C-alpha cells in the first residue's frame, strides 16, 4: 500500500528542491572559493585587497609567484577534511536516527552550517596569519561536511518513505548545487569588486540559501498536513503504510514515531553478495573523480597568453562550472537512457576505463609541477577532458545507484540503497586520500 499518487503542490515541490539544494551547496561553495582561500594563504597579514585582475594566475605561468607550502597542500587537505567526515557521519547517521529526532538532526545541521558560513563571511574582513587561517578553514570544512552528511542522510531517509514524486525535487536540487555555487563565484568575479568585497557577497549568498532551507523545512509540516487532508486521508493515519507514517510524523502525530522507528530499524538480510558489483563500481567512480577533482584539476593554468579576462575565468568556468553542468547532464541522461543493463559486464568495464582520466589531467598544465612533463598544454585539451570526465561521472554513478536496489527483492530495496550510499561515501573518502599521491606525482 502506498500514498495515493496525486500531484504534489508546487509549494511542497519547492521545499524539497530547496532542501536538496541545501545538502550539497555548502561544500560546493567552499570548493569553488579556491581563489579566495589561495589569496589568504599567500598574504602574510591577511590583507586581501587584490582584485581579480591581479589574481595568482598570471598570463605567464613562469612568472607567477611560487606557491607557499600551505597553498600547495590546500586542495588535498581540503578534500580529505571533507570526505572523511562525510564517510564517518554517513555511517553514524544510521545510529543517530534512533537516538535523535529527525527535526533536531535536520534543523540542527542547517543551523550549524549557517553559522559556519556566517563566521566565514565575517573572517573575510579580519586579518589572520596564513597558518591559523588554514587551520580554521579546515575545521570549518570538517563541520560543514559532518553536519552535511547528517542532513543528507536524514533527508534521504525521509524521502525513501515517500512516493518518487517527492524524491525527484531533492535530486534536482542536489544536481544544481554545484552549478549554483560555480555561477555565484563567476558573478563575484564579474562584479569587478575587490576580492575581499566579492568574497563577503559570495559567502553571504550561501547564508541566504541555507536560511531559505531552514524556512522551507519549518514550513513543511503544515503543508504536508494540508496535503494529507487534500488526498482524502484526514487525520485517520494508517500505521501499515510507510509513507503515511512519515507524513503523520511531520504533520504532528508523535504517537506514530515509535512505529516508524520499528519499521526503519527492522532486521535485514545480507544483501552485499547480490549488489557487490554495483557497490564497488560506484565506489570506484567517485574514487577516480575525487582523486583528481579538485586537487589536480583546480591547479591547471591557462596557457593562452595576452588574455587577462580568460585567465580570471579559466578555473571557475572550465573546471567548476563545466564539471557541475555536465555532471548534472550525465545524471539527467539516465532518465531517458539506461544503457548498459544492470546485469551487463560492460557497465563495470566502463567504470574501470575512467581511470584513464587520472594521467590525462596530470599531464595537463598543472602548476607548480616537479616530476611530469606537460603533454596537453593547450586549454582545449583540459576542457575536452573535463566534459567527458564529468558526464561519465554523473551517468555511471547514477546507473550504479539506480541498479543496486533493483538487484534485490522489492522489500529489501531500501536497505540496498543504504549500502550503496555507504560505498558512494567510501569512494569519496578513498579519492580524498589518494589525491595526495596524484598531486605529489605531478
């Protein structure tokens, strides 16, 4: 038995979309702000009065100032501080949902993320030495991704009890998070303001989006309660239906929370032997992706001389914006095409082939470099690699996540989905660890 498949009100759709946006947008905002963080790590006094025309990426890479030790390590340490907490707290969330109410987990996570961005915006104007600034930034990244993991796990746990029409806006919001962050950074550059002023506006924008997500979640119980009456269920909730239990809890029926917990934490069979191919495939997809993005890709320099404007926009557009747009395109492609099939040996083979992107990016114009030659010097090579790299990431990861639960019985699909999510997070963490090796090898 499921909730009647009536169209969700637009207001409910927008709320789930905003919550989906809020789960991934915080990390994307930190990841795309590399220009700001690199600048703060270069200046001993914390003075960031430079504008984007005086950015680190000069038109001649040989004349660029050498990267400091903290700058050289920033992207790798940032990725590690993001992905390891994501993995740990994704696992912990499986236990936290039994101890802490979902309202506290979701609202509490959003409030902490909001406070972190507020502190980040305030620190833009405060002079701090590079080393303390580096440590403070990494602590903030750990907090962002720890509470982001709790937020994401809690949100998908709730969405798993609803019809697919409620999950779609969450996925859409997550898909747009990276693109939104990249566009916000490009707008900051295009504003013509000094770096410190545009950085304040950039992080303030993130604060506003997180506030919208908080307001959206607060509004959700009232709208869901209205939706229950609209579909003709009234206050007569039926415990035997997972969707109804979820909606009843949101709409203010606390007496059913125990039933919901019993439903969610019931015993499950050992499913890994049935889905191990899909689980390891999605793990490998993200190991390769995070292994080079952004630790290697964000340090590629443009070789087009005489174009200051292009140098300013090269990484924000060619690396971050293009990756997120084509990754979203790859994820969306699974809505119209799901090839190869779930039992095909071609799918894991296609996943394995993506390892070729590691040497391809390492042989681009990554600066500074010590060991490898630059083989793909022209900007066009990097752009082509990013397009295929990102679209294959989105498409293959989505295929694996869709096929994993379909390889088990219907009543075990939710557990299979949780296992797949764990291996996705494991891939992110492994990629963060090996990114040090790939960057050092360059």
